[in-house]
């Protein structure tokens, strides 16, 4: 298993062609069976990765925020909603709201300062425990070089499914 983010980022660039083939390969599997395999790998790998040693998701992702989440966190932070929105959110078309800074305002020493009240997108990431893995392949491969959990689950999945990997020499 690889934990070092710099190594993962370098390896991910070298595996781009392999991952294009792997993505196509995954389309041939039963969705429920693939989900079960991914769930098992996630349960095996996630506990071995200390996210507070990395924090890269909080340093590099744009998180969407719902109205109820914004209301709740404004209350927790004891600021009115207008102040919260001005300080923390970027508003787009159709009511879309995003955290307005990368890294996230709430990241402190690689830990979430509002962890118990974090947004759903943060709670779900890296979303390997959710059903319909095949429908989120684009997202998982987008984060493959960013997240040690996703990287290691994908690499183990290649092995488990007997995918023919490229020669790394």
C-alpha cells in the first residue's frame, strides 16, 4: 500500500493510459458485485490511511454546500447567515453554493475544525462506501492521484479483478 501523496501523484500520471483501459474494463462487471468488492476493499484500506496525515481533499476540492448545511454551520459558528455566506461561500447559478476557498477555511493542521458539523460532501468523500460505483468512475479517477484511499482501492481492485496492468519497468 502506498501512503505518500507525492508518490501517488507521480504514479497516477504514469498510469493514465492503464486507467482508461481499466475504466472500460469495469463496465463489463455486474454493478452489485462490483459494489460489494469495492466496499470490501474500502473497509480493508480506509482504516490503514490516516487522513489527517494527508488532508489533500480539504486542500484541493471544491465542496458544495446546501441551504440546510449553511444554516446549521452558521448557527454552530454563531454568525448570522449573511456573514457566513459572505465569509465562506461562493454562489453560482441555480442556487449552487460552494466553499469559496481552497484549501477549505475549516482545515486546521490537516484536521477539520468543524468535523462534527462538516458538509455532506466531506462526510461522503471518498464515497467508496456508497452504491453505484460504476456510475461514479469519472469522479473516482479524477481523485485517483489526490486521495491515498482511492488510489489504493483502485490498485487493489485491478489485482482482485485480474486486470492486465501495464509493465511498470
